[in-house]
């Protein structure tokens, strides 16, 4: 019996799923030396976050909220070509939710052919930015019919080595496109490129960068203490005044399905953004913690 030869461009589902398992949240801010393998250094913010998590386990809700707020978070990066200009390699940055939906599709929906570079074998991805009220959403889906063109060999032989994604992004040498820059209602069509050759048999199509929100590099390297800048004590009301316990919130307050750090309606226009971000992360991380224990 002749064994059927496996197509090398059909994605290894396990290799892609591992990327998502290593990522714990959305991203932005200051690079985390602990969570980015290419840096592999000490991170004082992560150390303090661990302390806050432990305090949270002992019942300190304020410490727990701060742990989820300041823990390292991530963005996905993919090698792609644009459908209307396949001769040019692009490094596509996706937020956590959009990236997760793409990895989930590979793992659960059979999207293992979406990085196949040959005509009539691979498919384009369609990414659409839509708005429901004041909130932006990003849908990621493969086009049903196969693409009728090849990803050029000139691109395939020069894929970005995403093992070095931090240097690529920071140096400006990569042609980076952020999906959050799409206009409302705009759809981007791309073809995902196959795994890059790093000389070690890489089977992944994506990498990631971890960053901390709301801190400085001085906090990360320990020159400035988080204890000094982010006390876990709430302000005490002045004598004779009683703090109100009823706060009017947006109707979407604390909803993981609606909240997005890529949406300016959240980050800039919403008065409840900071507290909503903490609550959303708390909900998501508690769910993750039930499966993975603590995210460190």
C-alpha cells in the first residue's frame, strides 16, 4: 500500500494552537523582558504582579484587580501578502481577539489550508472592521473559494523570521500593517504565508509580542517602584462626607464581548474605560486560571 504524501503547506494545527496557549491577553505599552523569549530578562512589573495575585488569593480584591491590569499582554504578528498586491510582503499585527479567532479557526474549523501559497490550493482571508453602536468588531474568515494566484516565490524566499519579531517591529525594517488602522466598514483581504524558515523546523505561522500597559520602562527595570506609583489603598473620604456606593456605568460596562483596546470609543471616549478594562481582564483571566492555574 502506497502511503499518501502529505502536502507540506497544510498547517500543523498543534503548532498554531500552542501560540494561543502561550498568550494570555490583549496588548500594548512597554516590552516585557520576562514574557518575550528573545529578551529573556528580569521584569520587576511581573514580580510585583505576582505579589498582587497572591494577595488577591488571600482576599485582597484591589490587589487582584491591579494584577490583571498590569500583567503582560500580547499581540499577534503574521506574514501576509495583500490580495491586491501579492508581490509585497507585509507583517500584519492583529489584536488578541482577532488573532484568537484565526487560530481557533485553524484548530476547530479546519482552516488548515489558509497558508497554502499555491493557486487553487490556498485561500484568502477576509478581515472586516464593523461597528455596532459605539463599539468596533473585527471578523476574520477565509474566503470560500480557493485563490486563483500564487504567493510569489520572491515573497516565500524572503519571509520575515518572526523569531525576531521585536527587532523587526522596533527597527522599522518590517512593512508593518495594524489591523486596527482599518476604517469602519472596511474589509482587508490577505493571504497568510506559510511558516518561515528559521533553520529549526519551524511550523508556526505567527509570533507575538508581550507588553505592559500603564507603566514605564523604569517600572519594568526596577528603577521606579510600582508600590510608590500604584498604591492598593483607596482614598479615604473626608470626615463628615460619605462616599457614594452607587456609580452610573455604561450599559456595556465589564462586557468582554464588547470591550476592545483597539477601539478608540473604549480607550478615549468612555469615562469608565480604566475600570472596565480591569473588570474585563479579571473575568477573562479567572476563566483562564481555572484551566492554567496562574498565568505565569
